[in-house]
């Protein structure tokens, strides 16, 4: 997942992307079935932005967006989890 901050301070999140590359005047984000940053013929384009409009690109892990597993105490917390936000 990548977070893209544009020149107008708008932030876009590209979920499922594991790599990006400049293609002419655009920066394009890709998803690869091999779950790595390498872009090959099986990679799928997820979105593109004008490179001149990009201020910053930050790679984020899923845990950083606030999801975490929390025991639900249905049976002492063993084997059951609910997903909730928070820290």
C-alpha cells in the first residue's frame, strides 16, 4: 500500500500496490501476483498520477492504518478475534 501526497496537499491511498514506476509523464502503481516490488508482464496497473503533481510517496504497511486483532473474550480470548481500530 502506498500513500501519495499531491501538490494540492490531497492524499491518495493506493491499496494492493507493491511497486511503482515512472512511465513517461506519469508515475504508475502496480500490483504483482508475486507479492514483491518487481514489475513484470503479470503486474496489474492500479492507478497513475502525473509525476509533476506528486510531492511525496510513502510505503505503508497495513498495521499502520489502525487495524489490529483484539481477543473477544468469548472463550477466554482463545481462537476468536474481532478487528477494531485504535492503538
